C-alpha cells in the first residue's frame, strides 16, 4: 500500500515498524463550539483510512486528542460566565454525538490535554535540560528553534527564507511584549496564567501549556517515541506539526513519525471554510437537512488531498449515490427473505468469484494513497453487477455472497447499508413546535401525544426556562 508522505513529498510504500500493528495520531478539534464540516473532513477521511488498514489486517492503535485548554475556550467561558471546563466538556460531548452520526468510530484513545499536564511538564523539563528550551523572567518557556537544525523539514521551509518574513514579525514582537524571546522563531511551550484563566503549578510559573507540546506528549504517552503515521488538516503542517517534530525529536532523540498525511481543505464558494471567516456550516446544521451518512459519502467522493467545494448540488448527488447503494442492499435483503431459489450447499465455481473483480477495483485505488473517489466508483460498478445478476430465483448462497461483497466495501467506507429509521433533527424540531402550539392552544392531549411519539423515537424533551430542549437517549 502506498501513501503520500508530506515529509518526503512522495508516495511511499507503507511499512510500519511492526508488520502487524500500526500506530496513528490524528490532531483533534479545539472544543469551544460545535464542529464545522471542515473539521469533519479529517475525521471522516482518516477514520476511513483506519478502517481500510484494519481490513488489510493491521491492528491499529488510533489516537486522536481533544484540545480542551485554549484561548478560544477561555473566551467562550468568560462570555457565558462559566468555568472553561463546562465549555470543553459540553463540546466534547456534542462532538462525540456528531461523530456517531457520521459513523466515525471512537479512537482507541481520545486523550484530553488537561489530563496530561504532568507529561507536558516532564517533556518541557527534558527539553530545558538538553538545551532545547529556556525559561524567561516571567516563567514563559520557549523552544529554541535554531538549536534544532532540521527545523522546517516537514513544511520544506528553511529558516533563512523565513527570516525575511520575520523582520516584520520582529517589530510586532516588540509591541506584543514577547521581546523576552531569544529569537523570533522560538515558540511557547509554557505560559503564565492570566487573571481568571485555568492554570497548573509548574517549575516555571503557574500557567498552562502551549498547543504544540500537547500533541507531542499525548502521542508519546499513548503511542511511543516513534509512531507510524501522524495526520491532520494541511493547515497544521506549519507551524503545528513542524513544532511537534522539533519538540518530540529533540526530547526523544528518534524520528517522531515516519509518515505524515494531510487532508486538503473543504471550501465553500472557492474559499476555505473556517470559523474565523464565518463562512461555515456545522455538522449539526447539516443534520437538519440530511442524514449525516450523506455528509460522509460526500466527503469520500473526493480524494483527501484534493480541495473539495461544498455545494447543495454535490450533497444532492451524494444523497442519490448513497440511495442507489442502500436500495440495492435493501433489495438483496428482500430477495433473501423471499427467495424461491434452492438452498445449495455450495456455490458453483462460476458464482464463487462473483464480485471479486470489483473488490480488486476497490482495493487498487485504496492502496494508492487512499483514493476513496475511485473506490466508490468500484462500489457503483458492483451495485450495477448485483442489480443485473441477482433475482428472486438466485440461490441463497449467491444472494448472500453478493450482499457480503457489498457490505464489506461499505463497511470500509463507513457507510451503513440499512436505511436509517431515525428521524432527522428538522422533523423533531417541527414536532416540538407543533407541541408548543398545542400547549398554547391548551390542547394537552395532542401535546402529550407528541411527547410520547418523540419518546418512542428515543427523543427526550426537557422543558426549561430557556424553552424546550431535546436530546437523543
Ligand atoms: P481546529 O479545531 O481548528 O484545530 O481543527 C481541527 C482539525 O480540522 C484540523 O485537523 C484542521 O486542519 C481541520 N480543519 C479545519 N478547517 C478545515 C477545513 N475547512 N477543511 C478541512 N479540514 C479542516
Ligand atoms: Zn496536534
């Protein structure tokens, strides 16, 4: 199997350290809000890659963190007047609900940055001891970038090129009060608390970690000093992943990750979708209009390294494509239950091979840098072949084989072949509105009927002072 390695800028044969096991770290979201569909792209594509690795026989140790201490979380907490833990806990839960809707399997471990502070203090101490980091007067600790000669190897930048761009930054640093840095390239490992912020004791000051050190420490703790694959969105290449490499390799003395995979951006109207630009949809927004399986299928319809533009037309075409697959799977179930075909103890030779050519056509692109777009094309070919080969007089074994072929490929893509019985968020909200109207009109019988109807769909209503809230059981 080949994957594109950002580090070497080439497609390379994937050779994990252990021929049977594979370690993979994927940078997770900062939890201060509902995740947007851009955040969902790395979750979906790397979950699919993990599923494919498992299909190929690897035991995958898959770690993905939640960044639960950050300026954005602190600001949101101030806005709401609650501790920042309330914000991070709330949005981790919400994120997990979205992940479930998109059929993203939970990672082997989902570490939280705030639970790993001891490890961060330990790594920072090691870096100081080895001369790769230094603490300044106010207790801030910086990484000494020039001490790490390979800095820039992932983003293929060199310090001299960066230097000119940094002239302006040097000026800015004077203004921002970061003039205690030895060098403008140096980045923060630990910073002093500000009034009202969460903090931890450390040898340098009461404070909190920088973002980059968190991932280096969580990867080391759960996967070891040397990992096979590190992944995330392409915006993380510089500085986040570059800095992770500098920290981990300086502290551990070995290569941090052998392969680096980066997904391209999800755009909207040709522009990067991002919270700061305000041009985003949350996964929750999409769940009002579509089953989230459609969102997953849409994401996989492009190669993960190609930019993907979000549009209604593409979502509609993903919906239709997914329907074709689900219809075929449902039809197979129907025929299986109603088949008049003889139950043979074995399949004739010519039938045993049915579908294997499409499995091969699926594996080939997946083996070539996880090309899900071409793999999906093979699934459609299989669907067509099934539709013309299977009918009510086919034998049970043949129908079951066809179903199994389809099922296996869909499972790799994380696509459920059963039609979702669950109601959409928009349907639930319409029912809640109707219940409110019924209550207003004192039609309590109808209001209770709606409550019971929702309860039977595992939707729990709570009447709060701020209005009606609902959640799935
Ligand atoms: P953040 O919460 O901003 O740290 O992002 C979490 C993950 O989502 C990172 O891997 C980002 O690279 C990725 N990401 C953020 N926005 C987009 C986007 N528009 N398209 C694809 N990936 C994104
Ligand atoms: Zn990270």
